[in-house]
C-alpha cells in the first residue's frame, strides 16, 4: 500500500497570561478545520498547538496575582485545554514550553548557535515592549510607543547575547522571492521585505538578565533565553527534533504554520533564520490571517474586552461558533465579531438553510414513506441531474478552496449545495406530488435524492462542524455505516441504500430571537460595556432606528405563484406567494387597478413575512408585498436583481 501523504499544521503557542478570547480561538479553529479536512481526504496529519509560558510578561502577571509563575500558568493552561475540548479541537500534540522535552532541546539549540558563531555576547541598550516581548529601535516606534500594540516601551540596559541575523538576511530574501507560497496571503510579503529585510537586519538580542522565568543560557546561567527564540523552537522540539527516528523526520517541514498577522515578523524573519542556522528546511507556508475585531476596536486578553468563546460555545454550540468564525471572514482579511452578525448567521445559514433542509426532508420521508427510504427511479429529469451534478462537483470545489486556505469559500461552496437542495424541494413540490398516487414513484425519487444530498453535505461538513454530521447520521440511520461517512463515498451518487429507515430528530439549529439573545448576553456584561449602547436617545429622537430594530422585520423574497381578482372589489387581488415554505401563503394586495393578475405570476418581490395576519374583505392576508409609490400614488412592486430561491432573506 502506498505511504499516506503527510500534513503538518501548527498554531501559535498562546501566552497563558489570561483566558483566551474568541480571536485566539479563531486561529485554532481554522487550524483544526484544516487538520480535519486533510485527515478526511486521506493525509497523515500532525496538528500541534500549545502554550508559550516563559518571559517577563508572564512573570509579572504571576507576581501581580501573588503566585509562582509555574502555578499561575498551570491554571490557565488547564482552562485553555478545556476550551479546546469544548471547541472540539482535535490536536495531536499540545506543547508547553515549560516542559523538559522542550527546554532541553532549546538549550542545545542555543549552545549550537553559540558554538558555530551565530551568537555572541555584547551589551544591549535599547527599547523593549514587554506585552509583545519585542525589541524596537527608536526609529521603529510609533509616537514613542510600541508599533504593534501601542503601549509604552521600556528602556533596557543589560549584558546580553546577540544573534547575527545579518548573516542570513540575503538568503532569506532570496527564499522569500523564489518561494511565493512561503508568506501567505501574498499581500503580506512586501510588508516584510520593505519594512524589515530591505532596511537591513540588525542583530537580535536573544537573552535577558532582568528576570529568571525562562530557559537559562546553558553556559551562562545569569541569562535566560529570549522568549521568542524559546517559543518559535516549539514547532520542531515538539516533533522530537534531534532525536533518532522522531516525528521530525516524518513531518518537518511544516505544510502550514497558521498565525495572526501581528506575529508575522517573528515567523517570517526570525524563525526562518533560526532554522537556516540549524541547516534545516523552512516551513512551506506561513499564513498570517487577519484580525477579528469588536465593533469598538481590537480585542485583547490584556484589555479584558474580549468575548469569551467558552460562553458562546456553551450557549450556541461549538459547531455554530466554529461555523461563524470560518464562514464570516474571508481567511486572511480582518473581520468584525458582533453578536448580531453571529445570530444572523446561525439563523440564516444554519437554522433556515441547513436545518430546514434536514427537517423538511425527514418530515416528508416519514409522512409519505413511514421513513423507509424509497427506491429511486432512473429517470432523466433535469432537476435530478442538476442536484446530483452539484453534489458530485462540490467535493472538488471544497478541496480546491481548502488547498488555497480559502476556508470561507469552501463553506460558501458547500452552501451552494445546501441551497440547491432546498431549491430542489421547491421545484419538485413533494407535497403536491403526494396528492396523486400516480406520482408515487416520482415522489420516492425526490425524497431519495434529498436524503442522498444531505448525506453528501454531512460528510463535507465534518471538518468545520464535527458534531452536526453525527446528528445527521443518526437521522439518516447510517451511524454504523462508516463507509457512507467517508470522503471517498462522495465519488458516486446514490450510495445510501433504499430501505434504510430514516427518522427525524431534533432540529439541528433552532431559530434564535435576536433581541432576546442580545438582552441575555448583555445581562452577563459589566456595566461600562452596556453603557455604550445606552447612549442612543439622541438618535432615536431624530427618528433613526438601529440595526436590531431593522432586523425585527423579516423581509423575504416571495415568488407570486397565483393571482386572481377578488369578486366585487376593484382594488384587491388575491395572491398566492411561495416563500420556500411547505405551504404557500395567501395575500390580499391593493394592486387590482395597476396590475393584471397574469403579469404578476412568476414575479419575485420583496415580502414582509412576519406581519400579523389580517382579513381583508374576508380574505386572510398573511404578509405584505413591498411596493414603491410614485408621486401620483401608483404602486410599483419591488423586485430582486436576479432570480433567487423563494424565501431568501433580505437584509
Ligand atoms: O503572540 N483576531 O501569543 P498570543 C484574530 N505567544 N486572531 C487573534 C486575535 C484577534 N483579535 N488576537 C489574537 C503570542 N489572535 C505568542 C506566539 S508562537 C511561537 C508565539 C491570535 O497569546 C493570532 O493568531 O498573544 C495571534 O497571532 C495569536 O492569537 C497571538 O496569541
């Protein structure tokens, strides 16, 4: 049997200085999705994460908490592991830089640099940002402050060891220029070249004497090794670098090292130079993703304004949080985390699109076939081909996107199949087919195809939302049939067996009430955070509404499927509109003077779907069509720019 291809993916190792926030979870969730995707598609994967425990910042925080650094970090590391467990992060190894397996190797690496003349002893007089654990020159400061975090820098004057970065600068520049995949996304490459490499690399101070929470320099124990040299080495020490027959031989160089853009300099300048000095190959790709911001600005552990991922996962499920993080922001760009956007995604993509597809299909399978999956007939209807073709093409599209680290695009591609499946229901109207026994075979084919499509979706969802497929397998009754859950099973259409007894389960994602969620989450927040939102009266007086108020109106695309005049009324038309729901809605609209019934049929209009029903001239009206009104009072119906599935949300 051929050897499996390997895939090594890493996250930054986080400072256990405080609980992690949703931004740190973002990197780890992305790495986990990548790792799971590669495992699913046949790779032997090694996924490493961990904690960066040394340094002045941690030592000071431990002191402030009245604890020894080791005890201080132990507690936070336990919490971090619990968080990863909660978010279904399936790492293969978790490295702590305080572990002997790491410390011993870093000492040896440092010694080797010294022996081969990469490190020499000198005196450091300069500026240091403790929160970032970074050295700066006067010229690099931003208004006298750290250019990365904006905080005050400290003047340091101490004897220290230096690494001769300039020895490797030309080789690094050449590597970056000849390996376009090394720094991703490509937009970040020039920043590194122009801001750091081109102006000339200064030697890097790689030891400190003013504190002792670190790995001692083996031959000069008053010094501890600079925390970034210590931390960056984790990516190879965890693999057992230097040991005979270790994982290092199988997995290095890393395929993707995922980091936030804030630490790109450390990973694309220092790290490759440290590796070059060891004569080791460089990682294939270092991917610097964007920032997840709050509406009020940057989130940060030390600012304490962060959103607790444990709370979000506990309340909304880790699958929902993972989906949001991976789908909302094109990987690489900055994005905003807001509860509104989060709940809206859950409602639209997870409750409406995915949840409804599964619950509608299983309800119909039970109602029309007692849950026994019918045999499909080998018809050649265009709609069946369209569905199976989309399903068969989706794995390739998802894989292509993942290979370029376009995780959000991968999910968008998968959702095309989800939506296509919903459209398939609307196009085939199983509830109409069910009315006539002559259509029984056709009805069976439609239900079969939908179930098979849901199976496809379940398999492809696994890397992103590991729990939801389990619930789908349960409902499809294929929990024990592992073959049907594998990526390879997506190579052919129609693998789920007729006769399988499916059973509708709980809704995958119940619809949430945005207002209620905002109120509930706000109740958990400290007063100063809520105060921001209470400053709105001036806006309200000016007649403005906020986003939440707007979102109370459920606007949908409705397709008019029938229209007729109302006897004895000049003004009213009785319409039937399709909102993608199982039954159509009836509406009485004051359009008879302006539109002929025939011209309305097939039109897609914007529709208010959550208006209280009323009776007009004895006709029940379940919603309202939106129209613009001209100066002389003529209503002109609103339309959508191009055809879209009935029921699509307008927002
Ligand atoms: O820098 N949006 O650790 P750290 C997106 N120990 N990602 C964010 C984020 C945000 N708002 N905030 C943080 C360190 N991150 C070092 C790393 S590696 C050898 C040493 C993510 O705890 C992002 O990936 O400050 C960033 O690079 C990482 O958390 C920094 O975590």
